[in-house]
């Protein structure tokens, strides 16, 4: 069983910390420790669920389970898909693959050319300062056939956040307003998380929008990779992130 004292860097611990803030709860997909009973409860409640290793990073081991009707379930991992009939057989297939996993409500993300995307948002503060700012925001577009948006793992690509929204299935929504909402949620997350990770001067939020433009916090990263921003043609955000790290 997990204990918060030993796993402060794990996804489950960070989720537990974040839901202590009532203002963040509307942006948090329902998440729980994975076991057979919880798996059944989530499948009753949601058509699609995401399974993640609590200690994992960079999209490793993420599995999407989707109800296909007629008591059949699609299991999507990396770019591989299998279908099982019945929850018992589905869970039996998954059991050996999901040690120390969490289960999460799946968010129906918008797509670009049928590929889902979400955002990496970097929040930072300077030394001896309590003022958090968003220093970078980039869209990560999953590669064809993949569910994870990690660029290396899915062979995907990055786009400026505003361009991604305007090219996507939610292009009808006001992108400037959506980007402001993402910033507000990211900053609220940083202000709350620093209570538990007092030495942190940077947090990376993986944030998704759904088809209605609602903001969802997929997870928080304590030592986020910033290489996504180096991939953009405009390197200004990458330079800003580096300046904040050294200031």
C-alpha cells in the first residue's frame, strides 16, 4: 500500500495533495489507486479509463481501456490495441502489467488530424520570490495511433499552444480565453503545490482541454523536461525558462 510520506514524488501523492485545494478539484480528473474492485467501479462510471504507473514518467506504461459494447473492452497501449470480452478477462490480461498503478477518468481531448493533444505548461518563481509566473506553454501532439502525447514515445510533434487550438476540433472556441484559463489553473496549482514541495521553483503541468473547452490537470511534474520548447521555431519561451532557472 502507498504511504504519502515515502512517495511524495509519485502521481498518487501529488493528486492527494492537489485535491486538498477545493478550487482545484473541478480541474482534477477522478483518480484512485488501481485494484480489481476500483477498476469495476470506474468502468461502471466512465466509458474510457486511463491506467498509469504512479511512479512513471514520459508516458511509459500508460494504458487506455475503452468499453466497446457487447461486454467487450479495447486495451490501447503505445500503438498496440487488443480487445477482450468481459471485465474478468480484461482485468486478468492487465493484472501483471499494472503493479503500483493509478486509474483515472479519461479526458476526451481535442485532436489535430485525428491525433489527440494536450499542453505542457511551465510555472516558475525566482529565488527568494513567492511570485509564480507562466514562463512557457506548448502543445504536445501525439503521434498517429498513440494515446500518449510524449513526443519521443509517440513520435509526435509540438506546436505553439494558440496554433494547436486553432487547427483542432475545438477551433470554434475562443482560443485566447482558453489560454488564459490554462494559465490561471497552472498558477493556482503552483501556488498550492509549493506548500508541499517548498524548495521547488518550477512545476510542469500537463494540462488538457476537453471538447467543451474545460481545463483538466492530467498531472504535475516536479522536475519537468523543457526540451519541448527548444523544438519550437520561436525559442523565446525556452530562453525565458532558462533565465528563470538561473535567476
